[in-house]
């Protein structure tokens, strides 16, 4: 599986971020062509401090080819453009081919 | 599942990093008590440039309690101390309770 991970920085207004993400951005991203599965997780810390990473969103595709096709599609361009509407403190993207390790 | 994600910065000597990781660090980390599964993935880019994140390592535990127990165990302290032996350009850690999204 090929994955796009988006690490969102701590927002100034977490409640507004969550509201926009759940009701606008996620429904938009869910329609990306070729999207196989997704996970949305809140950043955490072990000492109770505020984490630098507020949210981690992971989008899984069958292949890098599928991901590129999704991001360059009309839907993909709308999803990318929408990020600026709520991720006002920034976000970083990490692309990986995911490989499970046998323990 | 509770996850520790380690994002390793691009090393100065990727071959040496890979060799040490595969033969020393991963075998050490694989013995962490309560570790349920793990994934090790290389960072990628869409334009062929060198990614800032060289490798993403994910360690999954049943709960945050289990992760804390693992990291504070003797084995966990050895794993943490070993990071400085190969991650000479730095790494960042992200803790998340992973939540799959229904599409």
C-alpha cells in the first residue's frame, strides 16, 4: 500500500479545526478516486504537554501511480486547495510505501 | 491501537543507516514488551527530489499504558539509547491513538 501522511501542526482553534475537518475536508477527501482506506488520529504526548503534531491523517492507495492520479484529479485539486481553509498553522506531508515488518 | 511513529531525518550515509537499523536497532526494538506489530517505510517524494523524512518506523501497542510500560522497561531504555548510534541527523516522535475512518 502507498500512503500519504499529513501531519497537521497544533491549530490556534482546535475546535474550529475539528469542526471543519469532520464536516468539510474529510467528506471531500473521502471522494478521492482510488482511496482504499484512511485513518485520522490525534497527536498525543506521554507527559501531558501539548503535542506539536495535532492530527495525523493517513490516506492509503494501492500504488504511487494511483495516489498521483488522485492528487492530480479535479477532486484532488479541490482537496489540496481546501487545506489552506483550516490548516492555518501549517502541515507537512510524508509519502511512503508501507512495509509491515515481521517480528 | 496505540502507535509510536518515528520520523527519521535524511541521514548523511543512508547505507550505513540501513545496515545499522536492520542488523542492530530493529532486532532490539522487536523485543520491546507488548509490541504487537511494526512497519518500516522509506520516505518518498512525487517529484523525485530527496525527501526530508528518510524513514518512518511505526510501532503498535494495544494501549498507551502498554507503550509507556515498553519504553520505560530495561529493553525500552536500551532501544531509546541506541537511536543516537545511527540517527545522527535527528528524528522526531509522534504518539497517536490510531482511528480508522469509514469511507
